[in-house]
């Protein structure tokens, strides 16, 4: 007798660049229904976001109805009268992909049925609906070990047979960057984000954090990420009420970090400024660069952080993030810089190589690295340069 054993694994070849899309949670929380999802898919196309590279429409917590007598989950019937399969089909008909949400515990964070003990059954259901992406949360998991719980869902998805991106959402509590490369395609590194530049919102037993707080929590993690396995500093708050300079800096830093670019605002009601930020193609190109390496922090001076991201073909992106409340002037001689990636060893050859410089947000050319760099960086804002070989 011979037995064929199919070893489960994660689906390779997915998320080779940081996933781009939209998720309902930051703006709508539990207030989700099929009209919202359809309108959002429509808006992703009509706003130009799809053309800019956004792909996934992800419905977060609270879509759930009850389990049936056999334990199969379905969507809440009042909010999703046409059912989940029809909604997935609608999103696919727009040329987009569909993401869904569940939880490794017995209930989701919003108190809906979790997947604990039902992992294989739920994975089958998602595959049958045509789901392309699963965000898998970590509420109500007392007694569970994170690595094992996420491995179980990974294996369940593999067995169900449809390639589905697995987004691990255990808030960095069990250091997923150390074990999740073979388990999921991205992993949250922190607690929840909050639409504020530099704050902590205390909810009693947990906190959510503003953009700069989340950014500071990424220290030391860049060496763990790469194509198919990304650090996830949470979904974006662009267009959710911060000032435009904060939104621009937030978006730019997420791109520099090769973070998933998952919009979290109302796509049907965006200002032109929000659209311009979310669809800025040169910044998206930095995020989606095939090398898949996060920026490192090169130096901090007068409240200005210099972040540098190696790109494929020997190009580089540099972002000056001014965290101070004043405009800062910068006068820098390129030949005095020694720019070496501390984790991956890439080196900028400023002695033997002249790089052309493009100031991305200003849409201006700044000549090249033979001239000193003289720029000013507005308060709580960014200047991003693209350096390309001549
Ligand atoms: C957790 C996650 C959030 C969101 C909510 C839903 O807080 O971290 O991103 O999914 O649960 O309840």
C-alpha cells in the first residue's frame, strides 16, 4: 500500500511586491454591507487607484452571520442579502481581487464567529467563494500558540487549493518576523493605527498609535522582510482627517518601508489631494520596487530623519522626514556621505557614479550628485528624491 502525503505549505509566488488595496476597518469599523463594498470597488476603478496598482478590496470584521447546523459560515443576511459569493463575483468583475477577515480565536475582535476549530471548513468556504486574501486576527485566542494557530490556517488554505494571501494580524506580540516567513505573506508588527500624526490613544487594556509612533516601532525589523513576506505596520489613514502634509508623509514612509499599501479611507468621497497622494505613481514605484527591501534610517539631525531605500538596477530612493515643527534647511555634499545598507550590504557608489536626482513631490529635477544638495523640508512633511544612474 502506498500513501500519498501532500505536505502543506504557504502559497508561493503571491505578494511578490507589497500588497495594495483597501480595507474597510479604519473608516467603517463594523458598519459594512454589500453596497459599501460594491461602491468602493467602483470608486477604486473610477478614481484611478486601480490603474495606479491597487488590487484588493478587503472586508474586515463584522461581515459574518451565524454558522449553519453543519458549522458553515455565511454572511450576515441583512447586510449582505445577495450573499458573499455574489459580492466576490462583483469585485472580480471589476478586475479586482477580494479579501476577507477572520480570527484564530473562537470569536473575532468584533464578537463574530472566529475560525478556531473550523479552520479547514472556513478555508474551504473562502476558496468556494473565490476569496483571494485572508486577514487573520488574534482576539480571543487564550491558550493558543500563535505560530501553531497561523500554521493551521496556512495548511487549511493550502488544502482548500485556491491561492489566498495570508495576512497575519497578531499585532507583533509573538514576533512573527522570526517565524512567519513560511507561514504567511505579511504580518502586522504593531497594535492598531489611529488617524493622528504622533499620539497614543488609550483604550484601557490596549492602545492604538499615530503614524510616527508606529513608524518608530519598526526598528530592527527590516532584515526580516522581502518578496512574499512583508512587515505590515497596519493599514493607512490617508484621507481620514489628518492634515495633507501628514497624509503625504505617512504615505511616503509606508512606501519607503515596503509596507502593504492598504488604503483605509472612504474611496467614494475623496478630496483631490487624497487621490493625488494615494495615486502618486513615483512613490508607488518605490514601494513596489522588485528588490523588495525596506528603507533604513541613515541619520537624524535637527529633527530630520534621512531614510534610504535601495532599489533594483542600482537606483536609490531617499526621503527626508522632518518631524520638527519648523521648516529645516539641508545643505549636503554627496561626496562626504558614505551610504551603505547596514543589513543587506548595498553601497551607493558616490565616488565613481553620478546619479541623476528627481524631487518626486515637487516634480522637479535637481541635477545630479556632483552638486551639493540644497533643499528645505517643510515642517512635519517629507522630501523624497529618486537617484538614478546617468
Ligand atoms: C483588530 C485588528 C484591526 C481590525 C479589528 C477588527 O483590532 O488589529 O485591524 O481588524 O481587530 O475588529
